[in-house]
């Protein structure tokens, strides 16, 4: 399960894994964020070619107002953990 929250003044994208493989858990939370800091609200999807990507946004303060900036990152689920890689460039 991926999730987003604020930890003090830092926006983070985290991940937790179900030990049982079901929604009942128990859930094990990864200690470190899976994306750069101040990125959040990630969603996983596959391109029409089958490549797994994560769409996510960052915040940027412009004139005292936050703007959301979209980003795409390569992602990998081939092992037992979600790995978010380099920024995706089509």
C-alpha cells in the first residue's frame, strides 16, 4: 500500500507491505520514503507498452502559494519490494 502524509514540514510518499498478502495484514511499514522528499500522492500505472510508472506530484511555493507539479518515475515490482527509480523521460 502506498500512502502520503506530512512528517513535520516534509511531504513524503511511503509504502507498507501486508505480511499475509491480504488487506487484513499485519502491515509492515518501510522506514524510509520511497520517493524524493516533498513528493506525494503517488499512483502506479502501466504505459500502453507495459512499462510500470508512478505518477506523483511535488509542491513548489510561488508567491506564498503552493503549486503542485506533476512528475513521472520509473517503478519496479519484479522483486518483493516496490522500487521507485529514475524520472521517466518518454
